[in-house]
């Protein structure tokens, strides 16, 4: 590699690292606003004695080191699905090929799907607690501003969600520099206080944390739920890996984020050693009076950035779930021509907005919200560890003992945190689990309902082989033109064709059966996307393969099919789509209430023409009546 190539590589790495700083680390980077406070002043806060301060700091330091540095950046980031990360991409690695299979792997797929659903709850709580904790800093400027905390927080959140439809590409350029300034300020504030009480550095020794847990027993165990708040952004690091790659994320964490977080937490601890009475908000107590206003503004911007990353993650998760067949088709709008990850999903955006504002109104303070925070993330971490073991032992071929010992180590870390967070279940933590359960139910209902409809459709229509025999036995009248029929399977004749043939008694001279499949990988190379086959008698079959991070568009399919030797004319083709009229039979295969839920989802799903970008003036819809 030449020196110029190295220089370009270095510049690209720096640009990616700065972008990763703005997107990936917003959640974990704003935890200093409330994590230490919850340990000593929250609902389960413990007295800010010297031993307790050192013990909590030790637990914080080793949590960041073991969970983020070792577990996620050292091992979990290796479990990528063709470069993509996140629990849904991880789940796709172990999903059985046979959809009717009920092997133990399906239980793991269900766990992974539930973990993905829990991220919606996280996407609601993170903006609420982050922005609210930042705005609460105005109390440190003057108590007269306290009545305006809730209205200002709601106004900021509403503005953030309203901005989504317009896109954040322009303001997104500021995310990296603002977060770089944020972490610099975190480190500077921490260092200024550590210099005054250097004895706080003794907390790096793990026996302080162990002694804290032994001395405080049940109370110390419950405080782990507050300690866990320092690592709540770790799953986001894994989920965003596909946007930036492993190297920029690892580089930014070890060079900037980890040192800045440790210095700030230790600075807050040093402050509490000298002034235990400041436990009600140790973060803002670090800030000099002259810097309070700019600090509140900077903290607010940082939490907005953290919230934006979580919202974008919810949109991305939804797109993956749609492509994998777990959610009905929804309109996905690209808000940037240069950034493929910048998308907008209206129903998800408005749901997040209403729930997030509702959380602020319901809990009224970030301290009370903290009681609801952590359960979803800790449960997701447990599931990620479980899936990692399967991937390591089955796909990578690791020795089961080696994989088991590493997984056991991760479980030893994850389980206590999960147990501590479950103690918050009656103090608001139920909300995240309820949201996760709600989306899990929707995904399972949609997948099962589509499988039932597919089975009914297959029983009503012949196979391709049988259809060719029917044409040979009773040839219909043929008319010039190309007709494209979307099919559920590669060997299935769609009901739309059979109904058209039955009622109109004609068939186009060229009939194309198009089956669009979503594979268990993020992207499929263009040269592997299309399988094209001439079946004879003017019949053609196209199987289009797309990854779960891609959007199948009809013009791209036609262009790739032409490269395979099929002369398809996008402007002249007619597209026949089945319009399914669904009803519930006397003995539905799903419980009746779930059947009604499926009907509601189906009626509100985006039509195939819009989803695949098929020109509306070339679409002919044929009604098909089916019972669940």
C-alpha cells in the first residue's frame, strides 16, 4: 500500500470515527447525567459514605470494562451478519431454513425476536429520560425555572419527532463535533474534581465493589439496577456496527468515550467524597456557576443526539422486521439521498412520540423514569449472550467447552444486573416489558397469519407443473403483451392468474411469475439476486433474492432480469396483483382475537404496488376471498 493510499485510508477512518461518535455513543455517553445520582439519591439510593462511593465507582468501572470493552467490543461485534449487527441480524444467523420446523432453534429465534421488540420500549424511554435529565439542570441555574422543566422537555421531544419526516441529514453533520465537545467537557469536569480528591482512583481495584456488595447485601444488590444505567447504550453499539464498521467504533470507544466516561464518573465520586449532600445531582454539581447555562444547553443537545440515534434505530429495526416477514408492509421514506440509513417510518415515529411524551407526563422526573429504565436492555443483553453461544459453537465451530466458559462468564455479569433491574418491575419497569410483549405479539400474529393464508392459497391453486398440463389440455386464447404475477412461492400459480383466466378466458402471450424472497443476510450481491428461467408455453419464472437491509424495487428487478436474457419491458408490462378479502371462519386456526388483530394489520398494510414501486397505472387488481 502506498503512502497516499494510507493517507486516504486514515482520513476515511477519521471521518467514520467522528460520525460513529455522533451516532453510536449518544445513549451511553449521556448516562453520566443520571446514573451516579440514582445510585445515591434515587428511589433505592444508598448513603454516600466513602466506602459506598468507592464501591459504586468500582462497580461502574468494571461494568464498563467487562460489558462494553470485553463482551461487546471484544466478542459480540465479531458476530456480525455480513457486516450488520444488532439482535435481529444475530437472530437471522440461527433461523432455521424450514419455516415449519419446530426445533429448539425456533425457541432461540423467538427469544431473539422478543429482544428486538424490547428495543422499542428502549426507544421510548431513552429520549424521555435523557432530555428530561438534561433540562432538569435549569434548577441549578435558578429554582424559578423548575415549573418550566416538563413543558420545555415536551416541546423539545415533539420538535425532535416532527423533524424526522424532513430528515436529519443536515443537522446530522453536527452530531460528531457536538459529541466530541461533550466527551471533552465530561473528561475536563472529572479531572478538575479528581485532582482535589485523588484517593477516588483507588476504586479501580475490584475489591471495593465486592466489599460494597458483601457489606450492603440486598440493598447493594438493588443498587446494581442503578449501576447498570452506565452501560444502557451497549446494545446500540452492536446494532450500529453496520453503519460504520468495527474498527471506527472500537477506536472511538477506547480513545475517547471510555476514558471520558470513567473520568467523569470518578469526578462525580470525588465530589461526593467531599460533599455527600450533593448526591441529588452530582453531575451538575461538577459544573462551575459561570458555566451552568452553556452546560445545560450542551447537555440538552447531547441528549437530543442520543434520542435521534435511538429513534433511527427503531426505524431500521422496523425495516428489517418487514423484510423478514414479521411486520406488515409500511411506507418507508428515504430522507437523504446520500445516507442509505436515513429513513422514516410514519406509524413508528408517531407511536414513539406519543409514548415518549406520555412517559414524561406520567413520571414527571428523570429519577422516577430511571426506575423504568434498564429492564429491556438487561434482558436483551442476556438474550444476546445466549444467541452468541449458538453462533460461536454452531456457525464458527468453536469448541463447546470454550464457548460455554466464555458464555458462562458473560452470564455471571448479565444475570445479577437483570435480577437487580427486575426489582423495579412495580416501579415502572413493567412498561418496557409490556411494550416489548405488545410488539412481540404483533410480529408472531403477522407471521402466523401469513403462513395460514399461504397454506390456504396453495390449496386453492395448482402447481406450475399442473398449470402447464392444464394449458396443454385446454389452451386459452392468447393476447399479445407481458403479464407479471407476484407469487408467494417459486412453484405456485397465483390466485390472481387463475381468477383472471376463469373470468376473462384469456392469457397473455408472455406470463412472468415473480417470486421475491428475503434472505437471512443483509444484502445479496447483484449477480446473485436474480434466478430467471424459461418454462415454455410463454411462461417465465423469476426468483428475486434480496437481503433484509435492502428494499426490493420492481425497476431494479427488471433491469437485473434483462441481464439474465429475459426481454422485459417495464413500460409495457401489466402487473396483476391479488387483492385479498379476508374474513374469519367458524373455526379459525388462530384464536379469534388474534385473527381480528391480523385482519386489522392486513387492512392497514401498504399495498404491494406501493411497496415495490410498481407504476399504479399498470396495476390490475384481482379480488381473492380467503378465510382465516
